């Protein structure tokens, strides 16, 4: 089809676009709101905030989560903080600066209109969350404290110890719970989306599977919001929670929602290195640690001495050396690749020589143990639990790991996917971070979408539908989708092969990490694209799922998720192969500057790649959305 | 105990589709009078435990202090007993105040027992299926885990103690009743001179001490008397209080057996 | 990296909420001491699938000790032997070769067993739904710095707000009480200036909801000792005092209205 996508950016100057949109958007009368049903899938930051706000407005909301409770979503694991252009520190921050930082951090692969709106509503988020009782860190005078984060030269990050994501999610969860208690939201827990139903080109509802009973049922609504998170677990080893998956987005994609920029996957520079083969996941150590920790490796490769015995003169503080103005706070993609290069050259530390040092001895000397303890105590404790070493006395060992996925369902300015009536919010959509996300911006985006964007854009869509009937769950499309879902899950149970879904997931992850990870090459991607279909067909022939489909069966759940990861993995590699440039987190070795930095090709690739499902991810149709930069000037990123 | 979860059948399959969760905060609670309303909650019953506990603690402390008169001789102790009967006399008739105090104490005891009884039932219902493997408690101590047993033994001792030294029906040597109304000192010595009685007395008081140690601390917690500055004192208070009562009480049978206090 | 060998696992298996369960014994021949406890169970499950048996069902998700999904009574202790640690953060280096490890689900009437080691903790959500929030509909919030919060107050709120809702307090409590969980949420919201308007309404509603589902507190302190976030017993005292005040204050306000 290869259409040029229209993002429906409102008219006007950049800073007026959102106001213009709101002024023009159609509204639904308060008394009529209860006539509309909205389904929200996922109860993380974006989902919970959207469901709570829509219910407060008066819509009938059905919220779905595969967790036992809405409080478990992986937003909870975000540690460092949330950005907002409050300029409480008076250090030169402004909405415009946050906008520019985000565009630049995303390596000019995001949409100006969306990013500017994000920067605008960022201020409202902090107000909202404080009113809800989120215990953000405070100064002694009682005002809010800020810290700085990678990719910014101002302190605009609000935080609650090392548990900012937890506190924000609990805030949103509490608002959602209030609505559940009042009857405004019906919450379906331990219920997983297995299909999206489209009738006459409009999203009419969803098909879900009850994880406790295996029962498959349909739910019809006027609009559906996907707030189902990212797909980082395609790598098997990532910092995502074990149950994070792409199924919801992928099922929407298969029903006609375009999937954008799948190759933009972010590698987080500060994670605890893998310790053995059996490891199930990697753990992130907040980027905020880079505020006070200094990153170094021994100057001599294969220096096996313990860190405290290596004198200053034999240490290479490589980020401070290479990027003097940002130093240890260089953006994530840049820090990650620098670490990888040094480890590849044999400068790695630790038993497997697979990490770099993050050293706090200077900070402890400068600030005192108490201050360091107060700022990072819980992170240090977490590190100690996992690595079995005390970071107060020996440097932490860190290494990059997959963390966040900028790609996702393509959405326009209204967060609507290419299926009318289907929306995507939070990490599930592709919208605001371009090719690389800045630290502390994920929480900001999730809450912006859920609290301050969707409630406005959904009414614009719903208003014309007042008093018009919508298809019910008796509609043949629902019945057919249910049958397909039942057949799919019965299919997994009946393959009768020899390998568990986890085995396939691990093999899939290795291929994706090796060829579509931190550095990608044409050759590697082609190899991946030849290996993946082979492994996928083996998956279909040799899968073994024990147990039954009528009670809790985590093996069966996993099988369905791995199936979708396979298809996504192929699309990711295809996209990475197609994008013949390096930008942000997407680094193609063929396209780099003499100093090893990403080399963009603005002439040919200043666009969003959005793929259409054709039945085979290897042959997905590529569509483009041209990116125009009117305010921010296309420039080479430099953090030197 | 309201069952909030969805009921599933034996095979783990549901009869009907699980219902979504909604409107959980809309139920209206039964209207009760103020006191009954508080007492209907577990926390309210804990208040009752604490308040009645304070009254009973006052009783054991003053009971012990009064009995110290024993060391001053028969006349002093008997006179003290007479004084109790004459409290506020002649404003009130003889014995009236004592009976009011006794009534109050009995009411407090009844409240303490009722609250303990209903909380125990609640707690059993809260975990109908016990852990099938041994628990490894981290901080729950002997005192806290045996409150209901130490309490029951102390209660049975109390009943026996009343029968022994108030009503005198079990104050016997062989088959002879040795109880003489008004001769408090003599009654005590004759009773405690029997070593099985003295041992029972000592054991019951040790259990009372254990009960008091946890109970006296719990009062602060249950009533919400919490102040970071004084929190460490709460344990010290409980320990000292329990020790004072136990040492005082146990000294009596020992003194009698050792012949320090004799007829 | 060392390996532990010959671990004897006694794992609770139960098909459904109302079926009879039993301990099943499995031997883990070898596992790295760097593996987490749940990774050890993953490996056992892989082995079981290899033998065409049903994998052991257990709740888990983030595996970094923050989501509160994992549970497990390990050798008689909620979240296992290490203090201030969730099961997912418990590593095999805490154990030795040849150990017998008994794994049971949380047990409480309010946490019915779903299957094997998985329990339903929805009763916690009911408590929050009854009042564990500050009512502040989206859009009407004043500027965040308009409400100064003294740092010690904010820190105290954060100490209580750190609760992850895992249910270890209920599991460890000899009475199956949820006072630590409920107290933590009440303490979080009631010390903050933003939470004052609903302070007493909240305490009453949450305590009532807790009362309908859980046992009572007898001040053992097991909850706080088992809590992976080390939430202090003080939150229970604070709840008790707020509930006491709420009973009279709410009454006064109602009689005024």
C-alpha cells in the first residue's frame, strides 16, 4: 500500500497547537458520557490514569489487566524520576528547553507536535501527582527537590527516593481504585487480551482470556485504549518484568493497526551484568546513579586486580574523557555503546569481564556516607542483594541491557492508531521519544497520555457516535475472533513437541540480541532474518506445553506470548535492515562518524517507518510518515 | 468473614464467568450505637482489651503493694483489709466502695475475656487452613504467642485464689477447713505453707508476668499511643512493671515457705 | 560462581481453590549460587516440562523486589530467610548444598489459593478501593509547590508508601491480620497535608474493609519482621489512633450536617 501517513497535527504555531486542538475538539455532554463505553487494556501508568480520568468524567470504563492487581504493572519498577519543565530550580529550564532536549535526545526522529505537547503537560503531571499524595523528595523548606538526568543540563527531574515509578503508579492505582470502588470502572484482573475485533473498519471491542479459567470472552465498546507497555522482552534478557509482552499490541497490529519503528529499542547503560546462563532477567540500576557515580574501566585490558588496588593513573574515566561537557551524564545510547566498546576490547571488570565500574568512592568522600545513603540507599541495597557485593566499598559493576522500546503502535496526534476507535498510550505507542528516550521521560509520557491527552482526544472521536448503535458481542466478527483464539490456545497445547516456550524464548532472544541489539550490521540482520523463520517453524512443530487450558497455566500463557514475539522479532530485524542510517538507539555499524558516533541520513530517513500486517511479518508493507522540523533544527547530536 | 473472592468449583473451573470488580466501596454498614459500633471492629475490641488491661494492671499492682503489709506483721495486714472495707466510710456505707471496685474489676475482667474470646475466634477464621510446614518465627516471642494460654491459666488461678483466700472453701489442711474470716494474715500463711499451693502460686505469677510483659507493651500499640521519642520506653515500662508485680507476688510464698513470714 | 548441589525441595501442589493439596518432593541436582530463588524454580519447571509434567504455578513478575507479585513461604518464613528481601531477590547463595527447602503458599482466608503456590490477594485491593486514596480528580490540582511539605513529613510518608502490597505481613502474622498493610497506606496519606481533608473518613473506611476480611493484630511484630520494605509497626499505632479519632470526629461532622 505504501501510503504516506497523516499525523493530523493541528494548525498554528508549535506552542499553540495543543490549545488550538482543545479549542476545536468536539465534546460530549456530561449527561451523555455514561452512554459510552471505553475499554482500557493495561493498568500501568498510562492505563490506570486513563481509566481513572475517563471514569471521573463519567464514561463507563472497563479496565483489563493480566496481573492480579492493577498495582503490579511494570511502571512500578522505574526508579530515577519524572521530568517536568517546572523550572523550580531557576536554572534555565522551560517548556521549550524540555521540548528541544527531548527532540535532540530522540535524535530528530520524533514528531515535533507531540513532543511539544508532552513538554507542555509535563507541568500539570507534577501538580496532579502531588495532589494525589505522591511523596516526592523535598527540600528542607518544604518545596520539591529536583535532580539532573542524562541528556539534560538542567535539574528538572522529580523523584521519590529510588522508587519514583512505584509512587507514581500507586498514585494512579489509587485513583483507579477509587473509581472501582465507586462503580465507575469495572476491573477485570488476571484477564489477558488475545484479540482485537474490527467491524466495518472500526475497532468494536476485544477478546480476552481469563487466566484463571482459560475462558475466552468478548467485550464490545465505543473505543479501546491499548496501554499495554513495550516489547523489550523480545530480547529474553531485559530489564522488563517477566510477564511484559507484545501480545496486545501485536494482535492489534494483525487486525490493521500499523506498527511503527520496531527497531528503536533502547539499551540502558546501567544494569547489573549477567552472572550466569540460567539468568531470567536483568536488573536496572537507576540512571540517577550517574549523577554521583563515576564510570571507569582499567586502562590496561585484562587488568585483573580488584578495583581498589588500581591507582587513579591506571583508570580510564572514559565518559568524562570522551564527553567532557556531559561526562557521566551522556545520553543512554551513547553511554551504552561506549561501555560495549571497552568491554569488547577486554577492559571489562568482574568475574565474566562483562561490566564497567560505577564508582561512588569520590561521592562518598565529597558528600559523606549519609547523603549517599539517603540518595541511593535502596538502590545500593538492591545491588547488594543481587550481586552479593557491597557498593559502598567496592564499585558497582554495570553493563547495558535492553530497557525500553521507543517503537510501538503508530498513533497520530490524537493517539489514535490506524484502526479508528483504537488508541495506544504510554510505551505501547511509538509517539514521543523518537529513536532514543531520555531518562525520566517514560513516566512523564505515560501519565501525559493517560491523564491529559486521551481524555480530550477520545471525546472528539466519541461525540459524533452519540446514540448510534455499536456492534455487540454477538456480531460474527466477535464470534470468529473467539473461535480463532480458542483454536490458537488449543493449538499450543496440542503441538506435542519437546521444547518449552522458555527454551524458544531464550533462543529467540539470543538471535535478536546478537544481531539486532546495541550494534547492528546489514550482514548480521540478514543472518537473523534467515535464522528467525527457521526457529519459528521449529517452534510451531516442536513446542511442548504441559497442563491444560482450563486452569492457571503459565506455560500456555508464555507460549502465546513467545509466538507473538517471534513475529515481532522478524519485523524488528526487517526494520533495522531497512533503516540504513544510525540514529539514537538504532546504531548500524556501517553508518558512523570517524569518532564512532551515530551518522544520521536526514535526506532519506527523516521519517517514521510504520508497517502494515500482510499475514507475514517478513513481508509487511512499509508506510512512511514524513517528519518535519520547523522549530527544532536538524543538527548532529553532540554531547561533547 | 465476608468472602470477597470469586468462588471456583472443585476442579478449578468456574461455574459462571468471573465477575469484574466494581462498586466495592458502595455498601453501607449497619447503623449501631457509638460504643457498639467501635466494639464491633477488631481494633475496637483491642481498645477494650487495652482499657480493661489497664484496669486489671492497676488491680494487680495495688494488690501486690497492699500485700507487702504482710512483712509488717499480722496486725498491719488485717488492718489493711479492714481499711479496704471502710474505704470512703462514713461517706459511703461500709464495704460499699469495695463492692463497687470489685464490680468494676469484674466488669473489666469480663470485657477483657469477651474481647479476647471474640478476637481469638476471628483470628482462627482468618486462617482456617494452617501452614502445613513448621513456622520459623522471627520476632514473635513466647509471651506474645502464649497470651491466651497464660491468660487462661492466670484466670483459673484467680478463681482458685478467690476460693482460697476470699471465700475460704479450699483453704484446708487435710479435711479441716482452716479459713477464718477476717484473719487475713493467718489465712495467707496457712494456705501458702502448703508447698503444692505455693508452687502453683509461683507458677501462676510467673505466667502473669509473661502475660503482663506483652500486654503492658501492647496497650500503647493498641491505643495508638505512639511517639518516636518515647517508643523505646514502652518496652522498658512493660518489663519493669511485669518484674515489679512478679517479684512482689512471688516473694510471699517464698517468705512463707522460708519461715520469714509465719504465724 | 559456585554451584549448590542436591537440594531437596518440598513444594506445595494444589489443583484449585477447593481441592486438597499436598507436598511434592523434587530434587534440584545443581544450581548456581548466583541464581535467584525463582530462577531455581524456573529451572525446576523446565525439568518438569521436559518430563511432561505440569509446571509449578507461582506468581512473579518484576524480579527486582518492587512489584510485590512474588510470594512464597520458604522454610516457615514469608519471602524466605533473608530480612528485607522479597523472594525474587533472594539468591541461592543464602542456602547450602543438601538443604531441604519447604515451599508453601501464603495462607489466609482472605488469600485463597488459586493453584499450587499462587494465591488471590484481591482483598488488599478492596481495602484501597474503600478509601486508600486522596480524592483529586484530574485537572484541578494547584501548583505543586503551593503545598509545602516539611522534609521529615515527606520522608515519613515515603517510608510508609514503600509498601509493595505483597501480602507477606498477612502471611507472617499468626492471626492473618492485615494491619501493617492498611496502617502503611493510612500512615502514608494521613501525614501529608494533601491527605488531611479525608483523613478520618479514610481511616474508618479502610479499617472497616480490613475488618471484613482479615484477622486482628496481637502485636507480635512478625509482619514488620517479614516486610521486605521493613515498614515499622508504628504505622499500626498510627492507624489505631486515627481510627479512634475518626470515630468521634466523623460523628461530630455527621451530626453537624
